[in-house]
């Protein structure tokens, strides 16, 4: 039997492992619209910045090995948007399809619910069937599709948005 996945808040010490998960997405996919790898110092600052806003940045690990991470950022800067966030989740390729992403995302959503977040928005570069399936499994519904809003690897990329209401 495989050991359970544990989920905890990220620390700056996780930056290297997070970069190891994230940078292959940057280098080889249109899932991330970044075009240059992120260094450990910048990733540690990103973690600290999210947490300084009082928002969660979580990691999933099994037997001390980081499998993935998820976090939320403010949806928009203006005050009226304060109860809406955008979520992100990334898994190590070898962890995909084994339940870690679902457990991690559920933990993120529960943390956001406890904080009184009303709406979670997930933006997904298209196509990305695995991310769409994960979002819809957790109750998100598609609300928008923008054509050709990103350009990476010499081609146009669509982005679609899913939302999940956490509070009534």
C-alpha cells in the first residue's frame, strides 16, 4: 500500500523542489505562460508574497518527496474583488493521476473556505484535458473562453476560465 500524501503550508525551503516541478511546464508546455525558468530565490519570494497576503500556498508530499503544490492569489487588485481568488495547482509529472492533485486542491479549497473566500477562479490554457477534469471533478464550472490571448512557442493559445463558489 502506498503511503498517504501529506499536505502542509509551503516554506522558503521548498522553493528548489517547487522550481523542479514548475520549470518543466515553463520549458515544454503552454500550461504556464512564463517563458523563462524561475530561479529558487524568485520562487521563495513568490511563496512569501502569497503568504504575506494571508493566502495559502500548500505543498503535497509523500515520504519527504514533494509531489506538487497549490496556491491562491488575488483575482484583481481593487478592493471589491477581495473575496475572489485565482487558484493554481502543479504536480510533478510522475505524481499525475495518483490522487495527489485532488487531495492538494481539496485542501486548498478548504483553506480558502475557512478564510471566507467567496469565489475561486481557475484559468486553464487550452487544451489541457487533465486540468479541466480536475476542476470539474471538484465542482468548478466553465464560465469563459478567450481565443488566442497568449502566444508561446510560435503559436496562439486560448485560455478558458472555471469558477467555484465557496460561500453562499
